[in-house]
């Protein structure tokens, strides 16, 4: 699994502020279709924002861990109902600081 230092996480967090959610997780939770859509979005954008409907904070934490595990991504941020995840593409478009 990819390891990022605090400087890289801060950089990605700053980039994520301007993003709109590209995937919405509804009442059915993390279905195979949702995971597939997250994977496609990560391939296209590297850094994505996911909106989770539901008020259970612990459930959102579990979803974030499951997304990262199944998609090979890194959790960047979790605030409220917004999750931000990052996975570098083969041809990286986001340049990370050292």
C-alpha cells in the first residue's frame, strides 16, 4: 500500500478543496457498482471526493477503510459526509512534493 508523508497529504488535501464529489454512496452502501465507479473515477482523476449519505460516522469510517482496501487507494481526508481518496495513475498527473 502507498505511504504518504504529511507534506504530501497536506498538498493533496489542499487540491481537494476545489473538487466536487464524483461518486455518491446512497442508502445501499458500498455495492459492487459503487466500488467499480470509484475505481473508474480514481483511474480518471487520481484524487476524488466521495459523498456518503447517512448520519453514522462510524459507518463512514468503515466505508473509507473498505474503499481504500478494495481500490488500493489512500485516505486523504474525512470531514462530515465527504471522503477524499487518492490513488496515483500509471501516468501520474498530480505531482507530489518530496
